[in-house]
């Protein structure tokens, strides 16, 4: 194909994209285009045509990008405090590249040993290992050291720490790593019992995490038979049991309970089997099956078992069987106190715990807090703070802040000395009452209690609660976050997402970037994707809504911090800017997609961009993206994509470009479809002179190809005749539709014609509809939304002696 026409089109585009100077004015082609757009249908025709006198000057509209340029500099000039990645990961990456791809150089033995130690003794090892690539690198590192005969340089303490950190991983590479380590330990370090136990427990845990329960139970059995029952601790048995409950695998549960050694008191025992089986069926809401296990093993039940049954009954108030179960338990249970009383006088005895459960049950059955408060003193000669704590905790669970506050006030009135748990409950109650200042003061008061002033989990939980309200004071959030930095507490995904949301509305943007970059470096890919999704949700939230400039800043941060930003996320961000009317920003995001290697736009991304350009009637952005589409060798055009492009050109009143696309569709392998027929009819109607000459021929060709026109095809055909100002022809096609085409007019077809028909002649088609399609007319007239009302008051508009720029 000759390049001359393409060069001519590009040259003409460059000419038309610049302003055209005249003697006394500057007429912008974009404004000329907007003026032309407003004339092709009655619904969009102005009642008065604006004049272009010598004193009028049309100026090119400034885009959103023009407003952001100064803000970009001030935001990204400042250096960001970044948390460096563990240096050992780079060494593992080099080793993997050399082994798998035969590229680069192999790290030396000393480098591998140092990298292994650097990773294993990192404070954030559990987070680092969530990335299966790091586990794969460690596996390659151990293999390389083994082949060189230098694996003895890795000490048992390092291997033990690594194995213990594998227990929470859920990817298959962790299973391979644990299995390789156990194999090595059994061959060369079998005498080290602690290391051998850690190896077995890591393999069992990773197999259970990946839901391979048969193999996990096989290692439980092999470990006990080969090295003695004392090698496999109760921790491994309970881990498998918990994962079976999470997976809801009844067959695996029954196999585990029947496994030799399962009911050994040193493993699960009857208590463990009972607890696990009851929890399994309670999670299924199967009260009958849970109670069968209770009837078999109730003699071995403990206070924890009673609490579990009580929690189930309270959580299922409509389950009559659960209610009967707990009431029978209250009536027939005999308590056995331990032979040696507890040295901690504040701790509740078995009888006191049982009485507290009865109080909670009465409370859940409708008793008031005042009645419950009156029943507290008889439980114990001296009211214990743990008794109050239990009831306050129950009130928090019920989300009854008022009752919780009453109980805390009663504790102060009875002069019961509070403990650390009381202070934690104070924080929760304050947060329920949306008293962030009171919650912060309660958190600060924790330092006056013994042991650690606060645990990492409580600090993170409080920070997450505080940031959930964007109106929380800055000094409160700063104090909590600085505490996490001082104590080197890594933020989990949920806490980081809440903190970033609060910062967007309360902090300069460079601080948001610093916080994100400080925390996400050691996140595994799944957690990084959660942060990406959260930032995308912030950009699109309705209440409160971010401004376009703030959205652009968030996007720049995502683009800089997450090189792996996937195509789906980029496409949603582009659509979000289109939905806010910032088509120039959306166009830049589309260009960024083209510049990436892993997230280049596909056919769906192009089609989405074209549809949004059509909705905004933005010819400039449409042409820019169309040019990129022409030179993109990686996208495979489809008829749906071409249809979107036709729709866009019709929307900006450029029917000749749309007809060019139609010719491309007819020459494609996939060919046109029903939507193409509707679109080409509109293109012919907008081109006016082509409606009478080309549309009948195109319609006949579609019929020859075996297409059966749909209701939408007929509706668009009528609209096209009206767009071409051929109203008599449109009315004629409607009248002959049933006789010639065998298609009875329906509501969609009639309303399409009515919307585009001359307002002064609409009574004609109304009368025809009443006589010839009464069922359609009756449906329209009786519709509560009154679809005809929106067209009332319209008048015929005729443009005479108008300049060429107004003519379609």
C-alpha cells in the first residue's frame, strides 16, 4: 500500500490541529467542531444559532494537564525516605539468572552465605518469604552450596529460623523449600533433634497450608514412627486440624481423628478431637452433628469447650437446638475445681467463669444491663476486675457501647483496680463512641501498667481504627505512626491502606509517597496488589470525592511505586479520568500504557477509550488514540473494536471517517455484525448525501449476507433518515416496515423515530401509531415515566445563510 495518502492525512491533520489566523480573529478548529456537533439532531440543536462577529474571539480551552505542571515539580522535587530492599535478594536474583538462564556470573560462596544470613536474620523475614521468588532463590542458593560442598557453612540456628518462618506460607515453592531442607537434615544432621523437629513441622505446615492433607498426615505418621512420638509436637497436629477446618474438608477431618496417635493426650487427645470436630460442624451451622461429638466426648470437655458452645449459641439466636443445648449444659454441668488454686487472685475460678456465662446468656435473652449489674456482686465475695472485663468484652462484641460504659463506671464506683485488659477495653469503647481523643488518651495510659506498655498488634489495631475516620487529629495519627517507626513495627496491608487514606485528606503528597515507599518494599506481590486496589478505590470513591489534581497525584505515585501496575488497573484509572471529563489526562495514561512492556493496551482498552471519547465528544483525544491504534503492531483488531471506533467518529460528527472504518471492517477476516449495520446507517445519515445513495445498497448487501435485521437495526435506520433531513422517507419506511420487511414496529423503533422527527409533524406519527400499532402506543402512554414528555416544547430550527463552519 502506498504511503502517500497516509502522509497527506498526517499533513492535513497537522494543519487542522493549529489555530487558523484571520485578519481580526482566531477561530479554533475544536470550537468549530463543537459548533458542528450541535446541529445534527433536534435534541441537540440550539434554539438560537450563535454568531461569529468580528469582535468574537474563540480561545482554545485549557486542559487539566496545564493546571498540574507546577504541582508536579513541588511534589516530586523532595527526596523520599525509602526503605531499602534486603540486599540478599539481589544476590539470589543473580544466582537464579545464572542457573536458569545461563546469563551473568555466578555469585561466590561467601556471597551466597552472606546473602542467606542477611535474609534469614532480617526482622521482616515472614513478610519477605511471602514472595515465592525469594523462596525459590533460597532453594537455588542451598542447591549451589550443596554442589560446591560448602553447605556446612550454614549453621543450624539459621536453618531453624528459616524453617520456623515457613509455617505461615501458602505457596507451593515453600513446600519444595521445606522438603529440600528436611531431606538435607535427615541425611547429614539427623542427630540434631531440634533441627529435625523444625524440619518436620515446616513440611507438615506448608503441606497443610496448600491443603495437601494426605501428605501432611503421612509426615505426621512417618515422623512419629521413625523418630519416636516425642519428635512431632502437638503444634503440628493442631496446625493440620485448623487448616482442615478452614478448608471445610470433612473427609480429611475424619481421617485425622482416626489416625494412630491422634487421641494421645500428648498430641490432640480427646479434648483436641472434640474441640476440632465441634468447631468444624459449628462453622457449617450443623448443630446436630456438633452435638453428636459432644455426646461422645463430653467427659473430657474443658472450660474452653463450654465457652465455644456458649459462643455458638449466642451467635445463632434463631437456632432452637443450640438454645436447648446451652440451657441443658447450664442445668446439668458439674464443675470440678483444680486441686491447687491459682496464685493469681484476679483470675476467675471455674465456678465464677460459669456464672459469668450465665449472666451473658441472660443478657442475650433480653435482660437489661441494670438487671445484669445487680447480679454481679453475688458471684464473688470480692468483685474481680476480670469479671467486669468479661462483661465489657461481651458488650463490645454486641456493639453496645452504652452498656460497656455503664460497666466501666460501675467498676470505678466499686473501686475495683483496673488492669491492662481494662485499659484496652477502654480504647475499644471510646472508638465505638467515636471519641478518638479519649481512645488515644487510654492508649497512652497503657505505659503505666506492668510488662510491655503496648503490644505490636494493639498499636496497629488502634492506628487502623484511628485512620478509619479522616477527621481524626493529625497529632494523634503522627504519634501512633511515629511509635511504629520507633519500635520498627511493620505495617500490615490493612493498616497501611487506612493510613494512606487518612493522609490523602490531611497531609502533603510527598509524605504519602514517603509512607508508601517506606512500607511496601518487602510486601509480597499479593499484598502489593491489595495496596494498588486500595489506591484505585480511593481515586474513584464518591464520598468524599478527590479532585482531578489529587487523583493525578495518586496515579503518579502508583506508577512510580508499582512498576508491576497491571493493565487492568491502568485501564480502570484511565476510565476513571474519562468519567471525570479529564480526557487529556486519560490520553496521557493511555500513552503510559503504550510505553510499558508488560501492560500494553489490548483491543478492549482501545475500545473502552474510543467509547469514552464518544461520550465526551472529544475529537482531539479520539484522533490521538486512533493514531496510536494505527501504529500499534501488537493489538489484534476485532469487529467490536472497529465498531467502537465507528461509534466514536459518529459521536464527534465525522461520518466520513466512520465510513472509512466500515470499509476496513468489510475487508477484515471477521467481517461486520449486527452492531456494524446500525452504526453504518447512522454514518450515512450524518453524511446526509450518502443516505439516499449508499444506505439502501448497504442494507441490501447485509440481507444478502444472511443478516436478519434486529429491532435496533430498524430503529437506527429510521434515525439515520431523520439525521439526513429525509423525514418523509423515514415515515414511509416506518409505514412499510411490516409489509416489506416483515417486522412489526415496536416501542424501540417508534421512539427512535419520534425523537429525531420534526417537532411540528410529530402529531402525524402519533395518529398513525394509535391506528396501526395500538399496543405500542398504549404501552408508551401508560408508562409512569412519561417518555413523550421530554420532547414537549421543541420547535423546528432552520439555519439559513449560515457560514460553512455551521453546516454538517
